[in-house]
C-alpha cells in the first residue's frame, strides 16, 4: 500500500509540473518573462497554492531552464539523426538544414497553437536569462558537430565573419518562426502553408547568407 500511495503522489507531482511548465511557457511567450509572476502562473495552472511554482521549480530562472530543457532534449533527438546523415558532406545546404529543421520540425510536432518560438525570443532578449539558452546549446553534441561541419564548408570566412553570420542566421530563424507561430495562434493568414515549407524557404535564405560575398574584411 505504501508503494502504491508513493507512486500516486509521484504521478500527481509529475502531472502538476507538466501543467505548470506548459502554463508558464504560454504566459512568458505572450506577455514577457518579467511581466508574469509565479502567483499568476500558479493561478492560471489551476493550482490552489500560490507557492506551487516555487515548490516545484525554485526560482524563475530555474523554471525558464526547465522549459528550455524540455524542448531542447526533443530537438536534440531530431538533430542527431540529421547530423549523422550529413556527416562528411561539403554542401552548406546540408548543414543549414540540420540547423533549421530540428526547430521547425519540433514546432510542427507540437501541433497548434505553440508558444515555444515566442518563448525563445523572450528569453534570448533578456540580459539576465539569455545565458540559459546558450547553456542548452553548449550541451548539445550534435549542434557542436553541426558547427564544425558548416565551418569546414566555408574555409575562406574569417572567424569574426562566421560569428556575425551565425548571429544573423539565428535571429532570422527565430523571428520567421515567431511570425508563423503567432499567426497560427491568432487564426491569421500565414506566409507558408506548413512548417516544412517555411523550413525550405529559411534554408534557401540562410545558405545565401553564408555564401554571400564578403565586401569588407574585419
């Protein structure tokens, strides 16, 4: 009996954590990280105890980290397969696809509406929290392999230019995905009929970005 009761409590605790995570992600995406309090999250998640968020996750940064980890773990599975398929390729497009499609594919798998693209932008634009997303990226072995593969295709680009274009590509992916995600959530028209079509267009644009002529030298 004791084991059964303990199992039931663990299941309830896990379900509560999942509800809080989903609710926090939505509120953070829609309103901004610092505009949402733990009390508001608890209430929106249907928790009678206003301290539920702190009890289950600790600080707001811990909560943001838990949301990010939930998604990055799933995207890592998609990226591992793609990077393995691209191994040894000297085609920039193959490596850019490894950068774009795990993100857009994950958003497609989540169904509609989603909030993760908007959540990412809110976090990365926050000076106090953007390091969390960097931490998640640094723990991804497949992402590190992707960067190596991409750079090997572009040996003529100085490191500073590679860094610049990496930032440009990251922002382009984020903002275009945010626009589609928001439109889907609001029932508005979208530029692309599917996440797959959006990914194809992004890959075209980012390949062009990486291969663009360098008119100045840093």
